[in-house]
């Protein structure tokens, strides 16, 4: 058994190594820019107003952008609602409109 261990230890590693300090701990997904811009605009949005974002300007499908926004707002503890029509995505602070 010891001989096998020595053989395994003397073989070259399959993968490279790095210091743990060099590993990035944050995640910047492909939706980071649009979600950050939306959150920034929501912070200054007056009550009773909604952001109106053209669907053609979204960097990905509306489903993926909404999912990324939902993950970010839940992480921040923000209450944000969304709606859409054929041309626009609407986003506002607070519960869904009645």
C-alpha cells in the first residue's frame, strides 16, 4: 500500500495550482451591468413611478434579466415588481400594482 501511495505522489498533477488568496470571491455574471444600472435607477425612483426599459435594449432574454434582477433584489432585501408588454419591461419599487 505504501508503494502505491509513493507512486501516486510522484506523478505529475493533472491541474495547475494557485494560492487561495488569488481566487476571486465575487461573481460578475453577464447580467451584472444591466442589473446594476436598474438597481441604481430604482434607488432614485419616486413613489408612483416605474422604469420603462425597451425590450430591444436588454442584453439577454427578458426571462434571464428578470431572474438576475430577482436574485439581486432578494439578496439586498428589496421589494421590486416587474411587468411587461410587447415593447417594454417596467420595473418599480414595492409590491405589484393593483
